[in-house]
């Protein structure tokens, strides 16, 4: 417990209490469940050459991508901007942590949040895979592209949040 990054623990606790995180999480669950019900009740779901599995996976991947890339990145940006606007960033910088330790904690927070968003849609993606029609390379491509884009945008948003201390340019 002493080796855990305290910024990571604090940011995860704040994210779990956040209305935005909970709303996006439950919205993703709702969209995934609704899409699965629509696919399960479609008359083409029983055909061997049906594209329902592919269509369901594309819908779920779009929802997953939007949640992880947009919401997760804006959450990382908002956490830095909130610290700077509340003038508590100086307290974070004065702590015994190095700047890369602070930023590593914020990036790991984004990773944990992304894993939680992924866990919301994972059962529905398994259902899409069981409906057949998905190529393994399509799965590998989507499961590497979306997390890579998500982490890249989070790092860029953290960079943009740390760029300057002037409130006018942060907006």
C-alpha cells in the first residue's frame, strides 16, 4: 500500500464519485444491453451468414471508443484544470513526488477508468463474437487501436492542461 501512487488513488476515488463517470458507465451499459436485445430479436440472428454479430460489434466498439477516447480524455484534462483553477496544483508540485510521478499517476488513472469502461461492455462484445461473422484480425485491430488512441488523447490532454498557468489560455 505504500508503493501505490497517492494521486492514482485520489483520482480514482474522485472519478467513482463523479456523476459524469457514473452516467457514462450506465449509459454504456444501457446502450450495450439495448443493442443486444435488438440483435437477439432480429429475424436475421439465426441465419448462418448473418452480419448481426459484426453489426453488434461495430455498435459496441463505437460506444466503447466514444466512452474511452472522449470521456476519459476530458476527465484527465478536467482533473488538471481543476487543480490549477483551485490553486491546489502548487500543493501537488510541492509534495515529495517528481513531476513524472504525478503525471504517471494521472495516466494510470485514465488506464483504470478505461478498464472500467471496457468491463461494462465486455459481456456484450463476447455475445457479438458468439454470433459469428467476426474476423480475429478485426478483433485484434479494434482491441489495440481504441486503447492506443485513448491513452494518446489522454496524454495530449494532460499536456494541454499542464501547458500554462494562465486561466485565459486554459479555456
